[in-house]
C-alpha cells in the first residue's frame, strides 16, 4: 500500500515537472509581433502630390500651344469663307475657292482630332509616371517603417454626383471602412513632397 502511494506520488511529481518544463519552454519562445497594417488614400495623395500639379501645368502648356495653332487655322478658314461668300459659285474662281475651303476645313478637323489624341496620350503617360512614383513611395514607406501590409482606398471624388466617377472610385478601392489609426496617407504625402525627394 505504501509502495503504491509512493509510486503515485513519484508519478505525480514527474508529470508536474514535465508540465512546468513545457510551460517554461513556451514562455521562453519569442512571441510573434502583431501584423502591422496601414491604409493609404490614393485619391488624396494624387490630388495633393506636388508633382501632380506640375504635370497639370505641363499638360496645360502643351495644350495651349496646340490650341494656338488651331485658332490660327480657324482664322484662316473664316477668311476663306468670307472670300467664298464674295464670289459667285457659277464662276471658275468661285468654284476653286469653295473647293479650297472644303479641303481646308477637312484638314482642320483632322488637325483637331490629332491634337486631342496627342493631349490624351500625354495625359496618360504623365499620369502613369505620377502613379508609379506614388506606388514607389508607398513601397518605400512600408519597407522603412516595417509594415506588413498597406491597403489602398480612395475617398477623393465621392462628393461628386456623377455616377461614372463614383463607380470608378468604388472599383479601385479595396477598403471600405477602417480605423483612422491605420491611415498613413499624410505620412506618405510628407515623404513624396519632401524637398529631398528624388522626384522633386
């Protein structure tokens, strides 16, 4: 009987020692750090990034040059119309002037279409450059500040009433609601607009 009690006691002590050792081992293991997550509002960043304003001014300058050429052509066409109005279409001169006017008007329409195409392409190229700079800045911010994940959203434009604009914003947003504590938009903007930024 005494042997049985002693045996049970030894077994209990052994099990208790194993449990304590297991708990101690677990407590000595480093705990995994919490996942660091941020959210950046790309619409706000794009609107307030200083390079965006520079691109807008550059596009406006290029468009102004093309518009000036179009206005010169419009003035030439108006002059031709006045000359056509002052001649009779029954005469050879009148028919020639009318034909020249028609050709010039067609050339003007082609010039206008080409101008719109060029500006559209320039807008896409320059805007994509700005977006790539913003993406690079977000990646750099995440790396430098040890973020595991930065999600994108965009609130810019949600106050507008145009349905296509709102649908577009909804499609490119991956976050609908989040705590303001996760917002890194201002920090990314400071990095982008800093004087020492390589893009400036």
